C-alpha cells in the first residue's frame, strides 16, 4: 500500500486539469497564452499553499522539454544550486535546465543575488515560488528579470471537481463504490480554506473510515470545531497579520475587526498586539501622534485582563486605528534617508557638530522663535526626506514652520 498522499497521486498533468487560477491557466489565461506561443521565461509564483504552484512548474517543465530540478530554499544551499548547474554540460541538461525553487524567501539576499549569474547567461530558467509578497521578500534584480504571477486561494466551488476526481481514484484503487453527494464534497472544500491539497487529504481520511457513503456527520468528525487555515508558525500567520494591517491602512474597520478575530480566536494575541503597535506608528503616524500611546494603553489593558475579555480593548484599538486619519510621511522619510546612507553618503558630520569647531554652532534657543537657519546635513546627503502629509495635524505643523522659517516648506 502506497503512502503517497492522494493530492500527489492525482496531481494534474496539464493546465486543463488544474482547478482555479483561470486568470493564469484558463483559455485566455496569461500562462496559457505564453504556452500557445511556446514562450518560457523566468517566473515567480506567489500565493497561499495548495493552490497549484508546484503543479504548474511541473507542467511547464514537461511541455518545455527542459530537465526539471526542484529545491526548497528552507533546506537548500548554493552548493545545491551549483550541483544542478554543473548538469548543463551533460546529456541531462542538453535541452536546458528549469530550476523550481520553492520558498525562495528563505534564501538570503546574497544567495538570491548569486542566482542572477545563472539566469543572465541562460544556464537555468528559474521558477521561484513563495507565499510572501515577492516585491518585499525577493531581491529586486530577480523580480525585474521575471514574470510575476499571483496564485489565488481556490474557491470551494472550483475545488469540488478535484474532490470528485479524487473520490473516483480512491474507489478504483480500493475496488469500492463509496459515494458522496455534491453537498458533502462542498462541505470538505469549504473547510479547506482555498487549499486543494488540504481538501484532498481530508477527503482521503474521511474515505478510509466510510462504509458506503461519505456523510456530513463523518466529515464533521475529521474537522475541528474551529477550522482555519491559520498556522501560528507558518505562512498564514504572516498573511493574517498582513491582512489586519492592510485593512487598517485602507480604513476598513469591518475587515480589520474580522482579521483581529481570526488572530485572537486562534490564540495569537501577542502577534496581534505587536502588529497594532507597528500600525499606530507606520500607518497613522504623524496624522495622529497620540495613536501609539492610545494603542499601548489598550494593549496593556488586554494583557492585564487576559482573554477572553482582552478582545474588548483590542477591538477598541483596531477600530480606532482603522478610523484614524493616515500618514506614512515619517516612515517614508526613514526609507529615503536609509537609501542615501546605503549609497555611502553622509559619512562625515558637518563642521558645526565637531567638537573642535563648536564655536561655529549656533544655539537655536538664543534666537527668535528658537530657530536659526544653519546646515545640519552632511554636504553629500541629498536631504528632502520628509514631506509634510496632507492631514490636518501635519498641515498645521507646516503652516507653523512656514511662519517661523519665513519660507515655504515642501
């Protein structure tokens, strides 16, 4: 008896067999159109687990005639990549090599940069997959040399045909005739959270305990009372925190509360509290400078009372942040200054800050309005990092400084 999971046994062999991802593999899907034109390029697949990223890479490799090598960046090293590259001069690599690198975000910047050499000279065609946003977690030069495709969670309706096919396979393998209604298959799909692999694994488990029919009651026995795709130590952990922050940033209190509940009900109060404090400074920022103080007060209250009562102050903090005015001006200022420093600028502070030239420094409190114009930045620093936001708070500060400095600010 094989221990190979059902999801692997029925893995699609063509784009037409894939479920979901019609925007990629449907008749007018982006990758389908590339296939019709016999065009293959470096690609990045990103999206949640169980949505077909590995399957798509296998199909592309098969259709291209290239030798497929698969690595997982959580355990692979550059030596593993070099071992694969060494095959380019052999019979096995005569038609080219396609490297499928799963979880590429676990390669550090130096490791990712090292891939460029092989991509540039054509020794490999890279298909990288990630559950994270590639524009944040993958080196820019790799992203710019690749076509980026988003894989979306598969809807429960799209998942049913795969489950039906899986049931047929199981019956054929076991020489049985166990049945399941469409409603039962939809029940399994509904609890999979968009993950086809998870749905098929559940189907197989339920099938192995069924007598003649897969019933709703039997399915319920394999599905926890609180069924979620949330993994406190995995990919969905970061997806949920990202969803919370982006909902608050987008000023949607309903969505923000929804994701807060998902986090808290899955026992992840600490991560939620940390992220709320980040949001207060990153996304509310100078539009409401007291936001971090108010959020910290709610979090202190939450930890004092504990769950389940902690949900109340944390809900207050979440709705408060979602309905606050927004500004990322300080966040952007930091990023621009950091970029200047990474270019090697600003290594020497101006003379007026150096102890031997202390007489050149003008003490602002000795001047009207506690301000006197002098150059604070190094000569080779670009400046222009901070731009006043368009919110009431920062515009009031801008008006004040327009008067004090007697000149128009940005």
